[in-house]
C-alpha cells in the first residue's frame, strides 16, 4: 500500500515553540488585569491565566492550522490530499501565489492549490520566523507541480510591468494566479526576471508627453464644466464626531474631578446624569462617524464614475496613454465602501471581544444567572468576531480589485512614473 508524500512539515506544529512563547508571555501579562475581575486573588489569577492560555496560543495555533492546510500526493494512485479531503490529481487545476507582509522587512511566500472539487491546501514556501520548505519539501513540491494539470492564469489585460506596479501598491501583500512555469522557475532559484522598461524612440516619447499635456488640459476643462462635489454632509458629520468625543472626555474628566473634590462617590443623580451624558456622546459619535464614512465612500464612488465617464468621451488610445493624475487619483486611494466596512469591522470587533469576555465573567461571577446567558454572550462574541473577519476579507478583495484597475487605467503614464517606460536614445 503506497503512502502519501507530504509536502513540507505542518506549519502550525513547526511554529509551536514560537506560538507558546509569544502566547504564553502575552497571557501572563493579560492575566493580571483579567484577575481583577475576580478580586485579584491567586485562584482567580490562575483561572484567568488558564483561560488566556487556551485562547491566545490556542487561537494562534488554530489560525495557522486553518490557514496552511497540508498538501500531500501519491503519484502511484494519482491522488492528492488537500487539507482533509482526498481528490484525484487531475482535479488540481488552479494555483495561487500569495505574499503576506507580516511586518517591517518580513514577508511570507506561499502557494495555494485548488481542486475542482472545492478542496484546497496551502504550502508555506519561505518566510521568517516561520520556516518554509527544506530541500526535500521543495523537491516534492516540484514533483507535485509536474503531476497536476495546472491551468495557465487567465490573461486579464495587464502587462507584467503593470502587475508589478499593482503588487507594489499592496500594503499587506498580494495574491495572484500562477502557472507551472513561473512556479518551477521560482522554486529552482531562477524566478522570471523583472519586467524591462518599454522602449520608445525620443520622438515617440516627446509626442506622448505632448499628448499627456493635452489630456491634462481636457481633464481640467472637464472638471470646470461640472458642479463642485458637495462636501457639506462630510464636514458636518466630521465635526459632530469630533464634538461627541470631546464631550464624552469632558464629562468623564468633570465627573472624576468632582469625585475627588467630594472626597468619595458622587450622588446617584449626578452619576446617572454623567452616565447618560457619556452614553449620548458615544451614540452621537458612532452615528456621525457612520454618516461620515457613508458620505466619503459615496464621494469616492462618484469620483470614479466621473473618471470613467470622461474616459468614454476620449479617443480609442486614451486608455493606452493612461488617465491624467487628477482622474487616476480616484483609483489609487481608499476604495469606495472601505470606510464603511472598516467602521463595521471596528464595531463588530469591539462587540465580539466584549461578548467573548463577558460570557466567562458571567459564569464565574454570577452563579445565580442562567447558564444560557453566558452561553448566549459567548456565541454572540463568536458571531461578531467571525463577521469582522469576513468583512476584512471583503475589504482586502475590494482593495486588490482597485489596485489592478488603477494599474490598468494608469496606462503608459503610470509606467513612466514608475520608470517602466524609457527612451531608446
């Protein structure tokens, strides 16, 4: 009976020493404030430490396990195991190259393989401090790539130079489809060379620069003929949000000073009034912040629509030359909708964290409360946290889509800005 050839080691298991060290130290530090919820006595501290050790290192280990699903294959039987699912090698037809930026001068390169049956697995190729593949793992990965019928990436109309520009704009990494030749070249230490600058004659470059000047003038005329974009809603919402935060801070400061002057607790009616004031200020801040995000996203969407409508009025070579900088700016900033999504992520993350903490606290400090109350809080925390993660994934996809669109619409002008368009003499 043949055995599956596993490609590399388990990333989660290999990172276990780092996970235990980082998660253990973090748990030790967080256990001190957490134990205050239980009067700070030794027994509650140990209970808080045990919970944190299960959540922090356990969460990291679970994340790595779910992110880097193992890949193994059996060339004799023609099968592969992606994650926990065994599929025929003939169904593994897609691969993705992913770069994940994890901090300053730190990045991880991984390949994700997908089957037409829906199964997928990811292999960490290189990175630090998490280890990538050793020599044996690289050799097995090459055999695996040779054994599967990989499809070549779909041509999306981007040149290699444009794709490199889009990748350079990805702050947290990039994910691109990759074919057999590109993967094998990288694994064998000879990745495809960087795209060379496009060569134009001096006369062609000068003529192109004059055309860019005409495009700039046409864009300015276009903006002058259109009504100014309304900014009243964003301005009012931004000022209301700032005022709400200032009001909440002022109420808290006055209450703290008043408590010190009074030499003890403030009267119940004063505490109640302060609580209502802080709550109202936070509610106003949240509402005005949401309005600001919605209005700013609408303005960004409107700028993109204006740029595309201007492009439709131009000649057939305008897309090749590229949008003027003032119009291209609509595709190089924050994607429309991301501010609102980020606001929702922040709210869901706060609610999720609060509910995850409140569930165990209710079980430990309120023995008279029904067990279902703590369970409901815990489930709500899981739901809100999962929703925040899903929204982050959506925001990353939207950002990547805009980076590719901006690289395409930038045309020759963007290539020249990045040194990918040069004169031949």
